[in-house]
């Protein structure tokens, strides 16, 4: 399972309501899945839980059909209620130990952990993977803070046994460097959600990642 | 159980971060419990899930010790993780049927339902009680809308078998009228949270409610 999970975390497409004029999150997400995205994370920071639930229901059907994973950001209850594969929580969200307590076996929990210390704590509390970032400068998250670079990815990856996913400012040009630093995969927002062609952008992002993750 | 639940819903003290200068929510909540409040609802609209979880953990210990119920507003995951008695969801929150799916037997679900139609839908989806309001004009909820009056409480109470709780602008002076209209109880925010003496305010609110609810 660990090798399989690692493989499916090589690219997480994180949704963003800001996905271009006249485009809907569900349509862009579907294009990403057609492009081969092995995982989606539904992130709706300013939406109500009801709206998040409605979109999560649509996406869980899409990801299941595509054989991809669906994570719901922050709202563990929504993730559980719609039957998503997991949830992603930040340091201000439900603590991972608390989330683990209410989740059934096999439910995946990702945790944002910017330092080796936070990553080790998340692993000890039961996280299945940690996200570290922003690796590069990003415009997608207003509160993301300064870029931590691939050196930080390497330090976090060395600190834990669970997979590490780099996030923040990831592009087709720099994605491979994040894996070289020790990450199992990358998470992207703008590189797919605001791409002119989300399907092609997903394929292009995956191309340089596949050979590396084949190492298992 | 239904009669017992109805009895414990006769006064729900809803927390508010705006609880007076130099006062903390946990302290005011404790005073309300000492004053006999049979139920608390933790409501933290602008807080992170982590902050809500931390305060919920404190309050669940307090309510258990006092033999009172603890509901968590909106965050069903937090309620489940801390072992609260239930959650209260609005029409924009996790749908009650979705919440019911992830909650263990006996977990209580309250739903805001301003009309007989919404109340019947909530009952059909598995709600244990409905909240209706704002009964009177209130300053505690910026988005509460126009007052619906006790006539609406009566109509909602006539439409469902589950208990109805009136909320919005409830004071010591008008609480009994809400029960006369058919409610099992009232929920208050400012009348306790911003009272000079929350302990005395709770006792005063309960006094006119007890004889009525003794009808069972």
C-alpha cells in the first residue's frame, strides 16, 4: 500500500475557485483527471460546508471512475460523509490525531508540515503523508509565507518515513527538482487550475515525474 | 429519551467570542453551567478548527461534569473528535443526512430551520431538534435576518414531532412566551454571554421555563 500510495501522490491537483473566467472547478478537475492526475484535493477556503459537500459529491464520483484519490481540505466531516479517500489538514485545522480518531481504517490523512519537527509530529499522530511548502514563491495562497526551497523538502523527507509532497509555485519546469530533493510528489494549484489547457498541463506535469516515482 | 432531551433543550447557552472585555468564553460557559444551563452550544464562527477543537475539549469536560449537553456548531468533525453530545448545523452547513451518516448512534443533531417546510425536511433527514429564529430582533448574529416572531415558532412546532428551540433576541422577559408558543426551549447568546453576571442570568432565564417544561 505504501508504494502504491506514494505513486498516487506524485501529482495532487488542488482545486481553486479562482480557475479562470467562465470555468467551473468541476470541469477543470475533470480535465485534470483525463490528463492522468492520480489525486485531487478539494480546497474551498471561503465556501460553506454545504457547497463543499455538493462539490465533493461530484468529485468523488469522478475520481472513483478515474481510479484517482480524492482528498478534502480541512473538512474531515465532509470527506467522511461523501466517502472521499482522505482529508488534508493544516496546522490550524483539526489535529491529525483527532481526525484519526473519527476516521475509519484506510482513510488517508495528509498534513501540512513546514519543518522536520512538524513532519515528525504529524507522522507520530498518524498522518499518511505530509505536505511541505511553499517550495517556490506562489500567488495561489495569500497566507503561504516565504518560499522554503527544495533544501527544506530534502530535510523534511529525511525526517520521516511517510511520503512528502512539495507544494507552492510548482510548475512543469521545476516539478522534477522537487522529486529529486526527496519528495514523493508535488501538489499544484495554479499550474493546472489556471492553465489554458488543464488536461495538457496535467499531462506535461506528469511526464517528468513518472520516471522518478517508478523507483518505488 | 425524547422527554429527557426536550427537558435538556429548555435552555441552550450559545457561546460567543464577544463575551465582554477581559472575559473568556470558557469562564462564561462555566458560570452558565453553574447557573444550571442544561445545554451549551460552542459556536466559533471565525475561529480555526484547531481553536474550536481546543475549546470544545475544555467544554466537554465541563458539561459532562455538570450533567449538561455540549453541541458544537457547524463542525461535526470537531464534535465527534472531542466526544461532544451533538452538533448544530445551519442550512449552509453539512446537510443533516450527511452528518447522520458519519455520526454514531445517539449523537444529537440540531438543525436551523426557519420554516415549517425546512423543519419537516430536517426531521425527515434525522434531526433530533430544530432551531427556529430569529424569534425577536437580535444583535448577536449579523446574518440572522428579520425577526420571525412567536407565531412562526408555533407553526414550526406544529409541523414536526421533534423538539423546537427558539433563538434570537431571547431575554428573561420574553423567554416564557416562546415556550407558550410551542417551543421546548430557547437558545440564547447575548442574554448570558454578555450578561454582567452570567451565572445569575442563567438562573433567571431558567426560572420561568421550568414550570412549563415540567409538562413533559
